[in-house]
């Protein structure tokens, strides 16, 4: 899976699934390879992270969830630090 081929809405949907899987172990989230690819990609592309957040934040509010907790999870638990060399090799 190439995160750069996904729309912001598709990434937001995957993040939502991953977030809920981490919070409720009975919920299925993305496969580990997809999670890792998204985490790496978002760590290297803060503009994409911001765009995805602008989509996901109102969805969380509409669902009655705490966007602050979700954003903390996104930044502290999900996103990986950028591995520049990986994205410089054509993954950008």
C-alpha cells in the first residue's frame, strides 16, 4: 500500500479504524503493514497530517468523541518519526 496514492479522506478513515482498534481490542483496524506505512508517511509529511486532521477532527466531534485524545494518540502513539532516506528514494 502506498499512502501517497490515497486521498485524505481514505487516510482519515484508516486512522479512525486504527484509533478505534487501539482503544477497543475487539475492533479490527488496518493490517500492521498498512499501519506502519501510514505512520511513516505521516511522520514525513506534516502537510498531509494537517489535511487529514482537518477531515478527521469534525468526524470525531460529530461522533461525540474527544478529538484531543485522538490527536494525542495520533501524534504520540501512531505517527513515527520521519525516515528521510525512505521518502527520498521515491516514496515522496
